[in-house]
C-alpha cells in the first residue's frame, strides 16, 4: 500500500493457466514470490503471457535479528488498492477492485 500499487493476491495451488489468466487480465508488472513458491512462479512465467512481469523473490522473514524501520516521505495511500479474482459460475475468474462497484451477492 505504501508503494501506491494495486496488489493482486495469488494462490500458489492455482493451476499455472489460471495464474497466467490473472496476470494477463490484471496487467501485473511484478510477480512476488517466496523461495518456496518460486518454482510455481517460474512455471507461470514460462507460459505464453501477453506481458511477462518482473519476478521478485523475497526471502522468508524469520522474525529474528535487528528490526529495520522504513519511512516514507508521503504516506497518502490514495493510489493503492487490492484486486481480488474469484471464480464465477462459469469457472472463469472475475475481477473486482476498489474502483468498481461490487455487485450484490
């Protein structure tokens, strides 16, 4: 949120074609994975994506050691958001984000 980006959470157990669909539809520019899920990320990045996002592998945080303070000059989260993909009745992912009206369920 501090980066004023739109986060699109993905589930590693999803099949590679579903993750590929979400990456293509969302226009993701960065795919972030932990070392545990890097093989799945590489599998997806090897597919025929419309635009391949950069891949960033973040090391697992163990919670020990010195704590680091991160400060931001401007903390206005106005450009940040979260985009969630859910399975529709046709089993084709449907996207909703904070800029759209969510339908009544």
